[in-house]
């Protein structure tokens, strides 16, 4: 299996969508979405579905301008001003009470490259995404999605906007092409351009040892690990041992992976991981 990385084909994110319920959990996801959009010079849309709000001040919350001013004061954006100027921000409120339905409708009408969502909260958008909503969104959107947990580790510092990545975990399943997730992991590494960043490919199961070709890149290191046992348990265990800053998973919701239905493993990882989880659709 060959893996050729073309930054123009695999690394570009031109449109970031962050659906928000204006909660504290969504604000953490907002920081990640904004940091990624700035570093990509991308269009950034905040989408709010009408319903119960954590605040009535939708115009000012979350404050993109205020957050960027805070990050500039911290010196984080000094080398990113050109990209920051290219990035455009819009805030949209739609008259749909179901945030997942609102997100799917927006994605259908716009060329969204990345969706950033909060998970593991007890209310609002996060509650819907945690269980059946996650499957519903993934099946319907078929878009690269980053799930940010309500608690745990984050790779974007809220106060400074600094991005800190040292370990990316990519679970490899023989029944699902891992290359989309690998290429997305590489694009994250390229964004950081930090040779200390390590990408771990995790083969889970009792099968014979598998070899996976990886590109020789100056901005990251590769490591291959094989572990027997339950896929969800081993993925989560490896994520904590590293510790992983993000788990990147190739996802095909209509197939069986790791010998189980796809939503069982992916959804359990999303629901239990203490770090962000990226799902990369496999066509």
C-alpha cells in the first residue's frame, strides 16, 4: 500500500464549519476551529440552530474579534497575519431546532471541508452528537469531522491560540483503507512543521503483523504498533499511553471494521476518548 502525500491535494482546508450551542463545551471546540481556520487561511462559519441558548448575546458570543485580539497579544499570530487576513468569518443563525439537521442542511448547500464539534456534554448539541447524533451526522455529512471532548486534553490553548501537537494516533483496520486518515494526520503534521511530532499507526487484532508504507517526511516521525484484544479498548489505551493529542480514524459507516459494525468502534472511541477524535470519511 503506497502513500504519496500531495499538500495541495490532501492538506488544504478551505472551509471550516463549527456548529455551536453557545455552551462552554462548544466554546472549546470554537477555539480549535478558529485556530485551524487561521492557519489554513480558510473560510470559517459559526452556525447556531435556534433553541435554548446559554446566552442571549449571540452577536458577541463567541467573539471572534476578541479572541483574535487576545491571541495577537500573546504573540501567537505574528507569523500567521497573512493567513489571518485571508481567513473570512461568518456567523449564521438558522430557524431549525435540531442542531444536527441544521448542520447537515448547511453542509449540503456549502463546500465544507472540516466540521468541528463539541462532544460528551449533557445538553445541547453535544448531547445529540454523543450518541445517535454522531452516527447521523457522520452518515449524512461524509465530511472530515473533528470531535472535541468536554473534558480531557486539547491541542489548542484557549488563552494564547498556540497549537501543541506531539502525538497523533491512527488506528489501522484491514477492512477499511487507512490512507485517508494517514494523509489527514500528515497534513496536521505538515501544518505544525515540527520534526518532533510522531504519528503512531496502531494495528488492532490477532492477525499476522501487517506492514504499512509511510512517506519519508521531514516534519514528522512514524511508529507502528500492533496490539491484540478489543479494538475500542486498545485504541483508547494506546491513546493514553502516548498520550495522543488527537486520534485520526478512517471511517466508513456502512461497513464492518475491526470485525464489528463501524459505529460501535468509532462511536465508542468518540464518546470515551480524552483527546480530540477526527473521523475521515472513506468513499
